[in-house]
C-alpha cells in the first residue's frame, strides 16, 4: 500500500477546520548542532499531541455507527479520539493500559469519553478494545496501523514543508509508527526521515532489521506513548521504503532532552515528545556540518511533578 502526497493534501483539506496549524521555531546553532534546526511544535495541537490529526481524519472519512467509536491507547491517542469525538458529537470509549499516566487519563476523561482500564500493557488494552468492537459494532480508530490514521498524521509534514521548505533531515519519534509512516510518505525520496525510538522500546528498529514486523519487549520511560510491541505489516511496508533508519536513544537522554526544553525554552513535553531531540543532543543522530535538521516535538501530556523532578 502507498500513501501519496495527494492523499495527504486531501486529508489536510478535510481536517484543517478542526485542528491547529502548529508553529515552527527556526533556530541556528542550537542543541550542539552548528547548522539550522527547525522545531515543529506539534505538542501545541488539540489534546496535546499530533494524534488529533489522525483521529479527525478517520472520523470524517467513515460513517459512525450508533455504538460510537472505540480506541486503545497509552494515553495520547485516546485523548485525541475523545476530543475529536466530542467536537463531532460522537460517543467514545477509550481502553487504556495500567501503565498510562494519570495525567493522560485525566485528559481523556476531560473530553467526555468513557475510560476502561484494559490490562497491564498497551497490547492488552488493544485486545479489550477489539472485543468491544466485535460485540457492539463500534468504529475502531487504530492509533497507527490504519491508512486514515497515517494519512492524517502525514499532514504534519505538509505544514512543516510549507513553513520550513529547505530541510535536509527530519527526526521523528516512533511508537507504533503511524506518525512516521505519514510523514515519510509525504517526504518520500525528497527529505531524509529518521525514526527515533527508546532503546527499551524498538518495534520499528527491530522490524527493519528483521525484514518483517516482530514482537519486542517494552521497557522505557516513554512506554506510555512509544510503547507498541509490534508495528504491524502496514507500517513496516511504508517505513522500509521511506525511512532512512532508526536511531536508538537511552531513557537518560530522553530525560535530558525534556529538562533542556523546559530550562531553555519553557517547553513542557512528555518523554515521547522529547525523544526526537534526544537523538540530536546524545549524538544518536550526528548531522553533517550545515545540515538543516528538523525535530518534531510531538506530545505535551506530561505530569508536571515528574518534569519538576528532572529540572531541580
């Protein structure tokens, strides 16, 4: 399957009235890189992450049954689906794992969705969601392994290119891979797209190494957003064509990136939202001199008490 630039342009036209066009911050000589750095501030999106794009695109592309919509989520996808459903007058049930942060569960509930604890890990919540969909006929909104989700997330790349048209490389955090699949489809063969995963949660890295999707163990500070156990066939197929490689970062470097963003820019991000920056500051990704690097800051649903601990 291929997602085209035309598909992403159509999705952007569809969802533009419902999303925020998040700003770009262009810096020079930042984060230890002598060249230009472009930050896409997608954490300012509705519900605190890029996932509102895919949620709106799915809801606006499909008939919604009487049972409403259902989603499994570590937190951000659920918040986005809950927000989009409320805006469009649709009821939503969100299945979350026990590892989801209280901050993210609170955001989901604040948007009016029913929250169901669906097991210890994300895969358990997905199984509980699938059972609910089979029993009720609800529309399932998958967090990453669905064309409408990926196409919606790809609109990040469309906007970013318009606002920062000369990038050489973009660094994108990877959980299940829906975001990077959409962005890499937008920039295919024109801009180098590099995935960033925690060392302890590397589903896409493992899939690209193995030549097929494989299950991985998940143990990372960013597991509630970058914690998929398997990318699935669709993500693997797109990323194997369009993603240059995946850089792995430590939990320590993710925390360092969070602390740096707050200390120097007063930007509060969750661990997954800071992971792409972690690749640059830790040299997990080493740009060439003068290389124009884009970094996606993708999620803001952080527990402020934990962020405070990092910055003292």
